[in-house]
């Protein structure tokens, strides 16, 4: 059988890879996988924040259906899991790195993924969706990391036990008020930036690769395996090892194409969108926990955008090199011909686009156009291709089932990724849906988006600052930066109506009852 | 100060439910994530599953109104008030509301999440145990 290495990063933009036209970070390992495999030019998440998006990868369901409608809502322990189906089929299964199906903030120690790190157990016996009791979410080996050394996860414990002097080197992502910190650092005082003196091989990117290699080394040569290797970077805080910052000097880093260089231009573009965009920019509304509560995007300087992009690119290079080490370890075991490699991320990052950073209810390419590479096992003889048809992360779980030869479980809400555009056409793949729901201290924001035929169309449900009539409509071909909102353009009114009708005709089934938010993140 | 409220309907009388709520040392029996509780006068010390001890001041234990209130001692929490109200629905059932008012706001979500889970466990235990509590 074919083995599966599923590689995810966190909050990585499409344009950070060389194979996607990126020029800042050098990513030869992923570029080579793309050249030998299938590169998707429009891979779209079903949510643009971590917990809902990662839950979609695992369950093959939309956020409305698996129930994780915003960060802080734990995925039920007995939710469907493709890892459980692969485990049942005889696969050895591991998740190493960032999981985030359950909240990190957990003073009461209620969540399995936090408790496992404390107990030192590889997994725990938990109920599966079909009532079977098996390893937690189907993984028989779990080792967790997140963006620094705080908290109770495996990486934090390892660093604290082996290199305690390094624990305080990371940026403190949460401030004294338990909000995402706005504290500036680095050379430009950019938020969520600090110079981190940690030696490179103690950093979480290399730790994730090291632990993955260790797990693979423990397998028998004949084992079939599914390994989800999940890097926490290049998500903020942007604090890669300072020893690596010589690679990309921020002063030489060009401003991203999506960054309007004058305040007047930024404000003109934002004013053409539903008003929460401009309200956040001006510091009048923070609708989601993921954005620093005390940071005002309008204060961001061009140099801060350069420094964030440079640090982000260094983090992408470290991921690429770590992946290269894992691929060499796989090759050493003689497995390469039978290993499928899928590389993607959970959502994007604004990274200066529109004068904004981080993420939130903003359904444009910054957050929605993702890197996705599938290098099929060479033994499968699938021809390299570039797929331009929109695809969703909801298609990952069915792809893993197809690779493994496992019958598609009934819970899946999509079919496997197309291997080329003709395959997409043959299987009527034409639309991808994305959702946003957040409710924080009385501020509710609700978006539903469809990407189809070169357009992306977002509707708004009534919320704190929306009356339900707002929308966004962008021509992805003519307006790749989504600066021109065509929602109210009579010339495309018929198209807008068709997209909205299509969007509502294909809404996924809602999880009932709605699950509670149990932590900020 | 942020405010989070969770509630549950329990198929037991309000007196039955308050017999548990109003006995502060029993909280570790029905609050998942809490492994121990000791009470000395109006001070309760609880210990969480993650090993975190927290001191609380019991400010209200009113069996007539069926209201229990406590404050987590200041520390990483600046201000807190937990309120459990038990309402008699008049048909042998009761409505239990568990409110968390807290600063920093983010912690209200975390504590509120735990209280919601605790109410589910309290309901499960009380509905499985149909014996009068007193």
C-alpha cells in the first residue's frame, strides 16, 4: 500500500513558495515536489482560522457540519476522523506538531491533547464516530507543538526540560490581559516580532522534523503509515532563530504587491468593502480574538511590513529545509517510491495586504489562496500537473482514503482532489465554499463565500456591524489583489445573483446543537 | 468585565440540585477538570487537573434563593465572580444558570467553557441518581 506524509504549515500564503511565483523565500524542496507532482493554483480553506480549518482536514467536513465554527470550539472527541479510518485499515498513524483540534487555553486540564503531553502517553483510548473505542482521533502516536515554549505541550516540555534557558527567548504571544499581544519588537517595532536568540536546532520547526524522523525510524520497513507532520510556523509570532535572519534582510525586502503604499489608497480600497474592514484598520472594531486587541493596523509602517515579510520568509525556508531532512530519512528507509506527500497549510495571512496583518473575517486571497502540492507516490504513475480548478481542504480526507484504497466513509462531504483539470471537469468540481462565524463579547460576524469560475463572492449574514445586505465580489483574473469590489456593479448583477443562489443551494448541513466556545483559542 | 453564562435544565427538583451546589466541598465531584476541593470557613481551595491550585472566597451560599457565589482570588485573574442560580421550574425540574464575570475577558471564555461542561456533568449525575439528596 502507499504511505502518506501529510505536511501542514500554519498560516502560510500561496505566494511564499518559489513554485507559486514567490521570490523571497527559497523553497527548493517543496518546489521539487511540485515539479514532480500536482500543484494546485487555487486551493481554498473552508475557514480562515486554525481550529475550524484543521478540523476540516481531519473530518472531511465543512465547519458547519463538524461543528467547530470558530477558534475555541473543541472538535468533539468522537468526531469523524480520516486517521481513524486509516488506522482501521492497518495504517500506523501519527500526528507530530500542531494539532489544535482542542483549545490550548485549558487551566482545568479538560482536553485530551493537552493532557497527553502532561502524561507522556503516546495516545489515549477514546470513542470514535462509529462507537469504536480506539486511539485518540485514530492516531496511535501524538506529539504536540505550538508557536513557542509556553503552555503544556510536548515541545514546551521538551525545551523546558532540556534547554530551560531558551524558554524565555520566544516572543510572549499572549499579554498580561490574556489577549494576543500587540507588543512590538525587532528593528521596526512590528507587532508579534522579536529577535529570538534560540539556537536553530532547538527551534520548533526542527523539533517537529526530528520527532517525525524518530517516529518513522521506529516503524518496520513493511509498515504502512500516515504521518501528519504539522509545523507551527510561519504563523506569528515572527520570531525565528536570529542566527538565520541573515538569509533575508528586511531592509532589502520588497513591499508585497497587495500593500497599498499610501494611507489614502489603503483607505479608498477598504472603504469599498463591508465596513468591518475599515473599522478594524482604524482601531474601531476588533471582531476576533486572533487579532491583537490593542494594535491598530493604521499605525503599521512600510518598514514593519518589510520586517514581518522577511521574518516570515525565513520561517518558510526553515520549514523547507526541515522537510528536506524528513524526505531524506524516508529515502534512507527505501520508502520513497511508495510515499505520497501532500503539502499545504490551514489558512493564509494578510501580511501587509490592504495595510493589514494577521487574520479575521476577510475572505480574499491573502487568507484564502493556499499552497497545496500533492506529490503522488512515484509507484502510482500519476503524471505531474498544474490544477487551476478551485479545490478545497475538505478534499484532503477523501484523497487520503483514495490513496490508501479505503472506501470513502459516508461522513465525507467532498471527493478526492483532482489529479488534473480534466479530472476536475469530469467530476463536476466547480465551486468551493468557505465560512466564517465569530461571536465575541456581543460582536457577531458571519460570512459565506463561494469561489467559482474565476470569481469569489462573499455574502454577509446580519451581525454587529452588518445588516445582511453587504457583500463582496471580485474578479480573480482581472483583479488579483481584490481591490475592486464589484458587489454593487450593475454590469455583473446577474453573475452576482447566480453565485449567491449557488452558494445558498450548497450550504452544508449544520451541526446540532451548536457547540459552545470553551476557550479563546 | 466580561460575562459568560451557561445553563442547563435538570430533571430534579431545585432543592435536590441546590443540595449539591450548596455543599461547596463536593464541587470536585461534578466539575470536570477539578480534582480536589477543601473548604475552611468561607475559603475554598480547588486544584485543577493541570495541577493548578486556586483559592476562592465563598461570598454567597443562600439556600432560600438557591444562589451560590464565589470569587477566585486575585492573581493572574484580576477580578472574578462566579454565580450559580438554581430556579424551580415547578414541574419537578430546575433550571441551573452558571455565570462567570471575569477580568481579563479572555479568561471568562475559558472558565465559562469549563462551567458549561460542569453543568452537563451535574445533570448527568443527578438524573442518573434519582434518590432525593436529603
